[in-house]
C-alpha cells in the first residue's frame, strides 16, 4: 500500500474478515458437527425426517444470518428473528429426541448457539448472553419434561460449560480483535497524517526560502547602494524602490502566519508600508471569500504593492466573492498607468486610467 487507508476503511476490512471467519466456523460446525451427529444417531430418533427438517431450518437460519452480517451490523428485529428461528428449531429437535437420551443425540444445541453468535456478534454483548441463557433454559425445560436425574443434570452442566463457553470465547475474541484492529488503523492513520504534515511543512519552507532568496536579489543591491551613497534617499524613484521592497518583505512575513483569510491578511501587510507614507488605504470585503492558493495570492499582492506604491494620497481595495472565485478591485490616485505583474496562476488582471485615478481588477478563477 502506497498510502494508508482511512481508519474506518481499514477497521471495516478487519471486521469483515472476522465476520467471514465466524461464518465459516458456524457453517462448518452445522455441516460437520451437527450433521455428522445427526447421521450417526439416525436409528435413535423417533422421526429422522423431522430431525432433518429442523436441521434444514437451522441451515436456512444460518444462511439468512450470514447475508445479514455481511451487509453490516443487522438491526435488532432481523437479528432476533433469525436467532428465534434457530432457538425454536433447537427446542423442537430436542423435544423430539428419545426420552432419557436427549443430551446424547441432540445435535441442535450447538448449532443454535453458534447461529446466535453469528447474528448477534456485532450487537451488544448482553443480547448474546440473553440468547444463550434462553437456549440453555429451553433445553433444560425439555430435560425437566422428560424427567431430570442427577446424572442428567451433571451432563447438562458439562455440555453447557463446554458449548456456551466456546461460543462466548469466540464472541469475546472477535470483539477484542476488532478493538485491536481499530487501534492499529488509527495509529497508522495518525502516522500517515504526521508524515503528510512534515512533507507539507518542508515544501512550504523550501518555497518561502526560494522567495526569500528572490527578495534578497532585489533588496540587497538597493541596501548596498544606500550604504555606499550611490542611491539618494531624497530621490522619488529610490523611495519608490524602498517602498516596494519593504512591502514585499512584509508580505513574505505575513505568508508565514497561519490565519483564515490569508489573502486579506497579506493585503493588509502589503498596505502597511503605504500607510506609513501617509496613504489612506481602505480594505473591504464582500461575501464569504474562498481560500486562494499561495501562488495566486502572490500575483494579486504583487499588483497591490505596485498600485499602493504609486498611489499619491488614497487607495481602496475591495475583495468580493464571485461564483468562480474572488475578485479584487483597486482604486488609487496614481496619476498614471502602473506597470502591473504578468497575470498567471489562474489570475487575470486588467486596469483603466481616468483623470489620474487608476481602476484595476485582479480576478482569480478556481475552475
């Protein structure tokens, strides 16, 4: 397996495997155990045909129960309907056994108990205990009707301990295996999720490092020029370059903040530098904004940085949820057209200039 399956899927597969194992156990017992005993004691029965009819009824109950449990945990009505059919067939077969020989020739007690284990396996353990108790009492009632002696009671208790003990042990074992399978699946899922988080964190770290290196390529020469005195801080073009680099640096720092509405958060970080220059920046949102992927956010914030850097006194940014994604509108008094970044990553950008006011829109389409 190249990926760990969800916990519920893995646990469900284990449960189905355990269910199939119980079906084979019950069917094998009824065919080999009960069927063999029925044929071996054929001469002892008053009506062999009646015993065969009860055996077939039990076989049909086991078949119906197998279908139910393979479809999932059966409801209490169908589960108990099958269990009561098995109990009735078992009691009738015991009652039709020769007096005084019921324990020796009764094939049905074990088959009925195993049928109850099959259909009540996924239900509350108390229901299985109730069924097994009812079956034991029904068999004991048949013995009392025939006349119960001390030796008969000892034999009854011995068969009860052996048969019911094995059935309870199997039911408890399957439940324990279910719990262990669930824990194993949960642990595997947790480990897989941890690996995915580590891989995602490494990808994010590498991408941010690459963007940091790209920022250094443009910011370091500017700082070097300022330090060497070759760039004049009084020059409007130098101040613009500084504002752009500062906005990009703040945007890079904002990308590391795990917050809802990352695009709005990064636009606020990009606008901070413009506000420090005295530009009145308004950022408004309309509607429930979708989560915009990182590459698309960088295209949009690059456009915002370019417009905010060129703004003279005011700028307004409006984010609106649209049917296919999000539309980010910019209005600023730039005085002239602004070179905007090349559209990409699902982002389309357009702008218009009207009497010194720039209108631009960056629209991200998630389709």
